[in-house]
């Protein structure tokens, strides 16, 4: 477990299985962010499809069955405290959420796909009461820029920090 008042970078599913022309340019940008020295802690997730997953049974997506930590495209420096977590859903594993984010005072989220796994992770953190930001310039969607923009539009409307309303009047 890490100490309180630390910042974390949560890197969602930046892995070979999601590398497309639409996501490729984000990999070096995310790698630079990981190496920036800005974060005390890094959480890398990778999505592993299984015959029991909804992606397999409901969406008939049969790829990613052999995904593993070796699929990751981001490599944090040795001195950065890092956790690698396999997941089989869009979101973060609920039972392990606190173990993953510890006592971080702030979490930045980056990765693939903005319109699916990134958004689901943000919803998990929002529901659990964590302070976080989704860094859209470090996110992408395998289905293209329109999907990334749609995901960011929803994230910014539903999950982003809003200014406090003027208490003198009702909206």
C-alpha cells in the first residue's frame, strides 16, 4: 500500500491487442507521461478476453484470449512503484479497487478505449469517491477519433469536476 497524498497514473489497456492506426500515436505520449516523474505510483491494466467474459459471449469478440502482461506497450521506469492488473471487464475489478488505488490523493487516467474501458474506469473511481481526471490527450479509441470524442464528451458532462454553483440562486 502506498502512503497518503500521492498521485497515481492509471494506464488503461495500452496493449498490443488494441494497437491500431487510431491509437498508435498515443503510445509514445503515454510513455513520456509515465517517465515524467510527476507520479508516485503507476497502475497498468490489460484486458484479457475469456470464454466467460461478456465480450466473448455477448459481443462475439474472440480476440485477446492470449493477452498477458507481455502485451503491455508501456514500460514504467524501475524506480516508479507499479502494479500490473489483469481485468476481464470494461471497468476496474471492484473487489480490488482499493488495493489498486490505495490512498492516492489524485489519479490521472489515460489509455484505450476512451468510449469503453477508460470511461468505465472513470465511473468506478467516481462511484468510489476518488479524485481523478481523464487526460483526453493521452486517450484514444480503436474505433477512431469520433468514438474517442464521444467518450470524452460523456466523461466531461457526467464525471468531470464542475465549478460550484452560485448559492444565491436556483438554476
